[in-house]
């Protein structure tokens, strides 16, 4: 049965759920340890080698945390490593990218109005590009730039802006922002895998062997952890962006994504300063608001393919397969009558200004391109159209189901 599409949708849902769960664990641990490190206070009564301590209350219990600049004189029996949250987040995110943007690449990955590429070429760019950022960033961190942290972060920002622009020249808007998030997350996880964990293992190995660990290993790990801390919020925004066409579906989406990285810096700077001093620099919120106003303005600039241009555009083989199938004409009329008032380049329903998720259902090519989603959203499920807007009868839904299953031979 073509309801294999349902199973595939639930696989994607499950992987996304895993991705969200592990991302929450990773982000929570990252934020907690950065805050903990900044809130540490010195105490002359601390053991030798200890830098500071912190008292906390949670769940009815008191917790006493002591930080050592290098390591304690005696290695504790139980040592907790915080690494699997990062690894599982990246692996589940990579799997989700493959499910949506590789397997579903004909629909979601490439934008034929921007560049003429075969799907395999798009997949090659998608996978290969994720490693570029890490290689450049890692070399910069190992160079003399490591002594100039502000300059290092500025250069990383330049790389992110270039990648944001580059992705937008090839991929659909939602794929471009998602890949920029994956590009950044790859840098973050590679920091954990290639730098933070190996350096911490060196320290532990020295302790077990009775040697005095070199403090430089802890310093390297801390620098990379701090960078990850400032990159976290923009990555979360980019991962959520595919739900909001004003973020991904405008001409200047690559600039919007770039500005989001700056808001991540201003917000984290406020909280990091507050954890360290007890009060945060309130000017950071003013800067953040101004950046968001600029983003909102950029998102309102109307652009993109017109209805006439879309209708005149030649159908791809994928679109042609659905457009030439038996039952397409009836399904097309059904979609026009139930969906296109909202899913139009200039919506006519109520006060709507933009098509939801920038999904257009006006031309034959539009409807053919979205066949699978129409089947899932308005065929076998009643997710669309919203019942408060249009009450679509079962006969209309069966028309859609019959059309798509005819194409799939099921």
C-alpha cells in the first residue's frame, strides 16, 4: 500500500523526536556548566588546586560543587563524562537531514529557479559542505589567532555569513537555513569529539599514571566550550526556521540567518555576564530588539516567482509523473477549491499575507510537486484544510488519495 508514506512519516517523526530530546539534554548541560563556571567563588579553605566553589539548592537538597583548574589530587571512583548528548544530537540530526533533504530531495532540497543541478549533486554539496566549517575553524583555533579570541569569533562569523549566502544560492529557503544550522552544529560537535574530550582524557590519563597534568589541556577545552555556548541559540533558531516562511522564504533569508547569530551573541553575553557578576548589561537587550526589528523588516520584502512565471516553468520529471497521471485533473480541481485560497502567492483568505510554510498550490506544477504532502495532510489525514476555514468532504479526500496511489502503483 502507498501507506508506506505514513510509515516513512512516522520514522521521520521519531528521529526528530530523538533529535529534540538529545538537543535539550546537550543544551541544558552546556548552559548549566557555563553558568556554574561563571558563578564560582574563591574560598581560602578550599583544597590545593581548587579554583572556586558553588552552593546550589535543587529538589530539596543542597549541592556543593568545587572546581579544580587542572584536576584533584585524587581521581574519584565515579567520573561522569558529558559527551553522548552532543554525539546523539548530531547523529540524529544528520539522520533527519538525510530523511528529509536527501530522500525527499526532489521536493525539499534543490530550488530549480536558482540553479540546475541533479539531485545527486545537491546531496553531494549537502554532505560535503558540512565539514568545511570545522576544518577552517579548527585551523584558526590552532593558529596564532587563538591568542585573539574576539578576532577569532569575528572570522567565524564571516565564514557563517558566506555559507549562509552560498546555501541560499543553491537550496530551497528552508533547506538553506537548515543546512546552515547543521553546518554550525557540526563545528560544535566536532569541538566535543576532536578537542574537548581528547584533552580531558589526557588529563585523566596523567592523573591515573601519577603525573601532574598540564593546565593547557583544560584551557583548550574551555575555549571550545565557550564558543559552543555562543553558537547554541542561533542553531536552535535555524532548526526551528522551517516552520516559519518569514524566516526562510524571503529574498534576504541569508541575511536574516546571519543577523540571528548576532542576537545569539548579545543574549548569551547578557546571561554569561549576569552569572559572573550578578547583573547583566541591559544594553544587550536593546541591541537584540533592534536586530529583530531589522529581521522583521527584511522578511517583509516581497520577492520570488510570480504565478505567471510558475505556470510557464517547465515541469521536472518528478512533477510530470504526477501531473500526467490519471486522476490528476480531478485532484487538481479539488486542491484549487479547498487549498489555494491560502496556499497562493497572493493569498485571498481573510487577512493572510503569506502562504503557510510558503507552500504554493496554484499551478499544476505546484500541486504535482507537493503530491506527497497533499496526500498526507489532506488525503489520509484531516490536518488540512483547517476545518474553521474549509470543511473538505470525504469524497474530495478520496480523490486525492486515488490520484497519488495511482502514481505509486498501489
